[in-house]
C-alpha cells in the first residue's frame, strides 16, 4: 500500500472542503433547521407520534440519512469528475498508485465530509427535539457505512459522467426519489399494504430503517436485513470500481 | 548505440487504435538511452502525445510493450511510473489551489515523503518561489507551464517527459526552458520532449526521432539528421527559356521546369560549401541571364515525404 499517496489525495480533497468550510457547515445547519420548522411544526402538529416517538424526533435519523447520502454522492462524484473535466486526471493515472489507493483517497475524503455533515445535523437536531440513541455503536456503524457506500457510488457516477448534466442526472432521477420514498419522513407501516410491498424493493428503506433502529430500537424491516443490504451495496460498488480500473473504462483515453 | 549504454526505456512494436477507429501508432519501436535528451519531432496528429501517454500510463496500448529500466509499464507499473515525471501538453491544473499545495500533492502522489526544502529548490529553479502562495488561476500561462514542470519534478524523477514544453511560451522563457533542460541533463535526468520545430529539436536534443502519421520514420544523432533535414532549394528564374541544360552545369544536378524558365537547385545549408557562388558564376559563364532567385527551407512535410521515400528505398 502506498499510504503516502493515499494521504496526499485525501489531504488535497479535504483542503477543497476546508476552503469552503463556512458554506460546508452552514448549509446543512440551515437546511436541517428548515426541515424542523416545516416538518416538525407543520406536519408534526397533525402527526403527534409515530410508534410512540414524537414526530420531530422520529424524522431525525431519516433527515441525517437523506443529507448524508446525497452529500456523499455529490462530493465524491464531483471529486473525481472535476480532475477528468479539467484534465488533471493525467497525474493520477501516471502515478505509481493502484485503484484501491485512488479509491481510498477520494472516497475516504468524500465520506469524511458526509460524516461531518451528518454529525452537524445530529447536533443541530438536539437544539430542536429530544434525541436518544439506544445503540450508539450500531448508529456509528450504519452512518459510516452509508457514507462510504454512497461515496463509492458517487465515485462511479463521477467516472461514468461525460458532462455536468449527467453528473446531476443519477442523483436527481434515481437517488433523491429513492431516498425520499425510503421512509425518511414516515414509517412505511403508515403506507397502504400494496405500497408497503413495493417499498421493499427500494434499497434505501433498509438503510434508513436500520439507522432508525439504532436510535429508537424499532425498525420497519429486520436489522439483519438492513445490515446485509448495506454490505451488499458496498460490495457491489467496489466490484464495479474494480472493473472500471481493470478496463480503464472512461478514464484511460 | 554502443553496448555500454543500456536503454532506460525500451518501446517495442507499440500500436494504438482509439475507440473512434483512428490508428494513432503503427508499430513504434524505440530505445531511449540513459541521460540523453531525445526530441520527438512531428506535425500535428503525428502520434507524439499518444506515444508519451502510453509510456506514462495515461493511455493503454492496443498492442506492444514498454519497459522502463526493465519494468513493464503494465505489469510492473509501480516501479516504472515512480521513475517518470510527465509534463503534459495541455495546461491542466486545479485553478483554486495554491502553487505550493499542488506541488506538494504531486510529490506525495508519487509516494515520496514530504520534503519542503526540496520543493523550495524546485520552485526556485523555476522562478516560482515568490508565487508559491498564489492560486494557480492568478498565474500567467508561462508560469502555469512552469508549475506543471515543478509538479513533474517534485518527486525527483530519473526520466522526464516534456510534451511540447515551449508551446505558447515567449522567446525569453523558451531560452530559460532550454537552459533548464540542459541543467537537468547535467544532473543525469533522461529527457524526452516533443516539438513541431526543427530548430527546437536542434537546439536541445542529442538525438531526434521523426514521427509522422503514427510511424517513427528515423531516429538519429542530431548532427547526422540535421544534415538530412537541413536541405534548402533555390529556384532560379531565367530571362529566356532554355531548351536543355548546358553540359557545363551537369554537376549541379539542376531540375529544369517544363517551360524552360526555371531551374531548381538543391543544396545543404549545413555543408561547408553550398556551391551557390560557383553555380552563379557558371550560369553567367554559360551565358544564361537570371531574372530572379528564390530560396526556401524544405518544409517539414517535404522532409517527411523525403524521409519516407528514403526509408522505403532502403533494402
Ligand atoms: N482521445 C482520443 N480519441 C480519439 N482519437 C485521438 C485521441 N487522442 C488523439 N487522437 C488521434 O490520434 C492521432 C494522434 O494524436 P496525438 O495527440 O498523439 O498527436 P500529436 O503528435 O501529439 O499532435 P500535436 O502535435 O497536435 O499535439 C490524431 O489523429 C488524433 O486525432
Ligand atoms: Mg501532442
């Protein structure tokens, strides 16, 4: 392992984040606050509780997941797309590094940023509602794995994209709907029977459910299934990236 | 090549066909010697960048093989790439990054531990030290090109590739660039550069490889090649048309145009005698009156055609 190279990539990418640190922190704080105002106050007054938990508290895990997933994807996809776009990718390709090192550097930095934002949202949420975490170790595990796996997916999107439109396309058309429909703001048991079944095909449901379980000890689907889903997703992304670097698809040439 | 000089880079039968169907390299083979400066000379689209990209790992070859100090660039890429620094043709840099950060990044990326004293040396040598905290976007084009060179040198490579280092660079900076290349050579760095200009190849290189349409036409010592490349032609326009060449002018191997009004003389600017003075005297002696004289350097394209013909004529 070329740890020096990994660290060089990681540092360089993190510097990008810290250059805009104010914006990086402020925007999740503001958007979280807005969610609480809109969902907590407006909807929360109609839905007092979900399965014994106040609605305001109930949406905290979903809110964190929603932001962390979209951030991990956008940071990671941009992180690798930008060098392709401006041509600096030549340096990465000509360096004595293998794909695992490149991925650890870029994905690690994107996942770190997503994780930071997740923590900021959690902290912000405690100002509005009471948050209890029943299984903190699992909570951290779910959060970290989600950051990593979605950053991996973002990395793939960044390599696949040929222009900025495509870069936005997958997050916009696929990820955001799946995340919103994945039970960020409701329990899927609140849906009609038929839609509950359909929802089970949405992989994000498993992630949010597992994450929420680590907070409140209650889940829409079995925790084991949640964990298997995220492990499977991570494995799948890794396999795709391995193939990309083996064939040089959309990066060499 | 003498048996004492081992090639640092060995290129064997390299071909490249892009996904678009364009074949950019048709079986290029070349040995690059330790410590030499070799210039790849060729027109736009000749395949120079493609060749460099494959050696450096930026592009993949369709077939053929490259070794750097015995390390295969595909199977043993870590060892091979660690020896190489690449300055690309296009200026590609992160616009918002301070100079020092991008150079430090390059050193780390190549697995070398941080060494700010060494980076200071590199930046000073390229007159960039004062600009180390400036963001790349605030620099002029010539400075950006030097940042690219600094990045390539940051990990102390033994072999440096310079893809058109003097494109878009003013005369003064060009001279500085040449100077820098000579210094690097003096320190033992092997340098491969590409250029469109014969004069540039002549000024910098020990050996010159001429490449056109994906084929390496010749690779020769500069002095040998310049003799072949340094040809000029002189077109002599006559007052009166000539039916046939007088016997006295036969040694000059002149070409007579169909209308008998123009004589073309080929000569070598690098030879000790061009023969022009004597030719003019002999023309007068033969009673021919000259209306006008025009000389021109053989164009790169003409030279390629010549070289190609010569190469094909060889057994
Ligand atoms: N990425 C690419 N995809 C398809 N064709 C390409 C690609 N890059 C180069 N080519 C083609 O390959 C041929 C060789 O190009 P290359 O860039 O190697 O030439 P060059 O000698 O570096 O030219 P120049 O002096 O203009 O830089 C050209 O016909 C070019 O159009
Ligand atoms: Mg080129």
